[in-house]
């Protein structure tokens, strides 16, 4: 694992040996918007990189296993301007493009990304907002093992800095945000060096030295003073408001946004905070106001659907969820949320619709066990047991539960026509499960 600065572990994370990850369609879309130009500049296919969001107020990011980038909520929430986050992504892209990470190989190399990552660190994965929507994989890791694998070198960090600066320049973006972050880290280093809470083995170049390097770049850059585009600034502010609403206590959110009527960002944060307090009349009034203001915003519709779903109004949640999918049909997480709600109702047509959404979602989220779990449930409700067994086999395989995966795949293959896509999938799972178990 290679990160923007050390240590990337908070005291709580160091004690538990576990990362807490979250998913959110809107935030992931924002990060995708930030990352794509940098990946293109580095010659990296975005589809080959998985970006994960970490629920931790540490101001940091890191990459692992050559294709996984982790961004901490602390970094996202402290960055009012997108330029800081983009600068960090540029640095981490430098690590990915430079091949600075040895590939981790384990018994479940062919299983899901999360299972693979669990061989090097503990991971808990959930959907932003928690509740029943937060179906998760839990894998407890060893703090000492994580520390042993956190092998930084000054040369690699310096190379990533230089590469990141090149990517920023080639995409017409300023490195001032990255410089601001390094100044923040430089201040933290003075505190961490004498802290007994966090063992700090400083193998990065000192952040103060990195500021000097970035200053030299800025002095010769054509884009040193270029401001972030207004649409990206708007995206950043919405992301910060959403993160405060979901990840902080409501009173912290109200303190951060003291005037609910000041901006759309304030109303967004307050709507979520009121929902967290289960003050549903106020929460729904706020989100309905936001929907009236931006009728074409899929994420406001998604939030209303989530509010209703997680407070037991399942049937009422369907309409806003459907609108969110109509407005953003390429967002698989929105389809998954709608499918989950449809499966809670006793409605055959709803179950058939859920299958359609889940089949679309798995094209993008094929490594997400929850997709296969829901698909297995949907096919089972419709009486399509062979297809249900294939989906459940995939679900258990992605969780590295090889015996269960093989059992469901074997049951499926007995009732499937030879040579069909589902037959081949079941056969592949049986073979891979046997290999993983040493068969």
C-alpha cells in the first residue's frame, strides 16, 4: 500500500485493524469525474481501477494491489475546493502508473476484490447512510500485518509526486491544492512525531520538502493560478454537505451549516441530518424542496427513496427510486436500491422488474456480493430455481465461501441446459472453488 502521507491509519483503525468503506452513487460519480482526465493522461483505463471511499477523518489516501485507490472521508470533507482532492488523486495515479506496488496473491485470487483485499487489511463495506441499505462484507484484519505491508519508500513517493504534477499540468489543472495538503500534513508531522498514540515510521519525504518541490513546479506552470471549474466546485460542496450529513452527528452538521437557508448545500446537509434524527416531517419537507428546485437531480430522488425505505415506507419509496433510475440509468447503485425495495413487496411484476435492474447492475458491479444475493432472491421468488442457485453460488464465491459456492453451483448445473451461459458460469464456479480448496 502506498499513500499520500503517513500514517494513513487513525487510532481507531489501528486498534481495530479494520477499514470501514462506504458506497454512494453521487460521490463515486464525482470522484470519477475528477479521476478520468488524470487516468487518461497516465494511460490508465478507468475501468481497471477500483476507487473505494473510507469512513475515517484521517486526511489521507492510498493505493493497494495495483488497482485499488482508497480516499478517506477526512480528505474529502476538508477539501472545500476540488483541486485538493484532484491533486491527491494525481499523486496516487502516479503510484498506479509507475507500478510501485507488488501484486498480492492469495488463495482467493480469483474471488472478489473485497475478499482479495481482506488478505492484506480488514474491510467493512456498506452503503452510505447505513440501515438495511448497508449490506456489508466484514473481514477482520491484523493491525500488525497491515503495518508490515505498509512499505513506503522515499524514491517511490517522490516519483509519484513528479508524475502527479505532470498529470495535473497535462490536464490544465493547478497543483496548488496538492501543495495546500502538503502544508497541512507538514503541520501534522510535528504533532505525530511526538505522539505515543500513532506509531509513525516516516519513510515518506517530509511534507515540507514536498512543498518545496511543488512550489518549483508552480513557478513554471501555465496553470498555477487557474481556479477550479464552477461545476466541479459545486460538485465538491455537494459532496462535503452529504458527507457531513451522513457521517457526522447532526449537531456537528448544524454547526457546520448554521443557516439552513443559506445555500442548497446547507439544505442538503440539513435534510440528511434531520433524517438521521428521524425527524421525518422536516427531512421530507427539505428534500421535497430540493427536488422542486432541481427536478432533474437523480440523487435528491435517491435520498428521498432511502429516507422512505429505511423508515418502513417501502411502497412509497418505489416512486422516487424509479425516478432516480430514469434520470441516471447508468448508475448501478441506484438500480440496486430500487431492486432491493421492489423485492420487499409481494408483487410478481415488481420482482420481474427487480431482476431487470439487477441484471443491468451486475454488468458494472459484478464483484459486489450483494448484487448476486438480491438476484438469487429475485429469481427464487419467481420460481426460477436454477438461475437462483447460480446467483447464490456467485454470491458465496465472492465471499470466499467455497464449499457453499460449489454446492449451489452443483445444484444449478443439474437443472440447466448444457452450454448455456448460466451452465458455463456454474461450471466455472465449481472448478474455481475446487482449486481454491486444493481440490
